[in-house]
């Protein structure tokens, strides 16, 4: 029985306009809680979304915003010491939680928690699994770090016993440096893949594997750990840390749930897994693996192959994951993708080449994440971006935050791509890229924009200019 069934509590979200904070705040409001919050940047579309939900947003962080009758102050992981509200909470000894801590305290005890983790594919896999459960009548609660196409929000609390959580390995709050997924009490955990990322909080790949191992340790003996059977890092973690049944999912002969009979088509993928045929309206090997994990998790939840087949056929995708933003009168297609790691970029280009066979693909990249602004992927980025037919890369945002010797060198990235006889252009910002493509883009080109941020509205600018 979830604690949501108890008397509603009063919650205050610090940094409420963040994607995850806003989505969860709205879900608690719908569940009957009294919700308010503050932010220093009250921006759209989250501002209108929260106001529509009847949530008051206080503009700016001030001690006088904090009322003593609040049951929990939820402190987002973007907040730090020196924030006036953080200081007031600590000085006045008010009750506070991180966002993952809130879920762990009020929602997850006693529930069937399905936690989707991995360096890549978390949002797509959790969205797929949520939709399969919804279509199968399980009415799941969910918290997803994106916007699933089949739902109008990224989080929902329903009172069902099933919860789907996108399990992020990033830290929880300034006072809790554990990965978010450590809080999520997994009954079933998925590890899609493990690579080095988040260089601002992890020293190396072993540190990343260690935190995934901590999560794997939490799965109970009557639960299930689903791992990528073709990923050595996942297998290492499962072998060293799992105290529960482990199912290996993938293409290799060693896999317990083997993907086979794969047929990639322009509008999706047909395949077999555990003797059953499925079709998913997504392209690329990564998305096929995402679907396979969602299928295995849904089977563990008691859904039949027929129920899963029906759901996959009606999956609406995920915002910002190979999302077509529009097509110009010249037949130029603009695609938005959240990819910011070389592996994700490479796999997206590979999949979209199948979808747009015969058309010239542009990779347009903003090195914005804390890892890609560093020189950690100096060699890997040219290899990934160079799988496109032409490339544009913008300048590193806020380069002064990194020592010159630690900073990504975009001009060298461009030089390495040009060495392969691929057109590559280094431009200072989104507007300059638009001007460049007004000259370079041809009728029928496909422009894939890779960024984990807004990239200064480049998608709409490209559609208007071309």
C-alpha cells in the first residue's frame, strides 16, 4: 500500500521549473497534495504547465517564501549551498528531501518498482515499458526524464501497485551524492548498457560501474535483473553484485532472451525474442535493444505476448528522441535528438540512415554536457559525427569553466572529420549554423540536431530559414 493513500501533505519544490521537478510536482498535485515551489528562472513551457495544474510558482529564491507548515521541502540537484532558501531550510531545521528521496519516502515502499537504467536508452525504454503496462491495463505510476508520446506529462501517480522509473546514475542533491537510482527500491531493474559519462561526478569507468553495482545489489531475491548480455561492463556488474535472478538480453548466443530474425524497415523493425514476433515503429539497433528490454520486463509483470505486441504497435515515441520537428518546402527534414555521447550519436545516425535511405544526412552538434565540453571524447566525437555526410559543430558553451588543456577542441574535431573528405563546419552559435546551412543545405537533406539543451531554438530557426 502506497503512502499516497494517507492524508495529503504539503510539499514545496525548490527549482520547480526543472523538467523532472515540475513533472513530479504536477503528479503529486494530481494525487491530492498541496504543492507550491520556487525557481530563479520561471520559463515556458513549464510555467504554463504548472499554472494549468493550479500550482503557485514563486519567482526567485527568498527565505520569506518558506512557510513552517510545509511537510517537506524538495531540494533539486541544481540547488547548492548559498541559495537563500537552502540556507533557511538548514538554519531553521526544516524537513527536506531530494527528489529521489521524496519518491522513496512517499511512493515506492511496498510497490512493484521497475527501474530502467543505463548510459543510453533510459527514457525510450521506460516510456516503452510504461506504455506496454498502460495498454495492458496495469495503470502504472511513472517518473520519466522526458515526455512520452503516449502521455501528456513525464510523471503520474495513479494508486496502482506498479511503478516505472527512469533510473538516472547522476547524483541526487548537494547533500546526497548517491546516484538517483539508489533510492528507487527496484524489484525489477534494467541495465541497458554501461559506458563512461558524467565526467563531472565520476572519475572513470570503474566509478560508473561501481554505482550500477550498488543498484544491482538492491534487487531482492524474488526480483529480476535484466542486463545487456552483449555488454561486458553490464555482465561484470551482474556477476559481481547481483543477489537475484539475472536475465541476459541481446544478440549473442550467451543471452537468455536472444534477439533474432531482425528485419529493419524504413518505418520500424521486425524481430523475434523468446520465440515471439514483434514490430516496433522505431529504427536502429539501440531502439531494438530498448524494445527487447521493455518486452522482457513486461513479461515479468505478467503481460502476454499478445498484449505487448498490441502496445508496441501503438507506441508514440518520445519527445527529443529522433523526433521529426518538421519539413520545409524544399523537402529538408529537421530532426531533434537528445544524443550527446558519441555512442548515442553514432547509433542515431546509423538508424536514421536506414529510415532516410538515399538522402544526405547532416549531424549538427552542440557540445553542451559536462562531459562533451571536456576533451574526454576528443577522438570519439569525430568518429561518431563523421558517420554523417556533413557536420556542423557549435562552440563549447562557457569554456572558461574548464582549463584549456581539459577543454574539448572543436576545431580539431572538425579537422579530423575533414580528413575523411566529409564537409565539416565549426560555427560560434546556432544563428551562425543556420546561416551556414542556408548556403550548404540541399533540397531533400536531413538535418539531425544533437543537443541535451535547447540549442537556442535552432530547430525552428532552421525550419524558418530553409
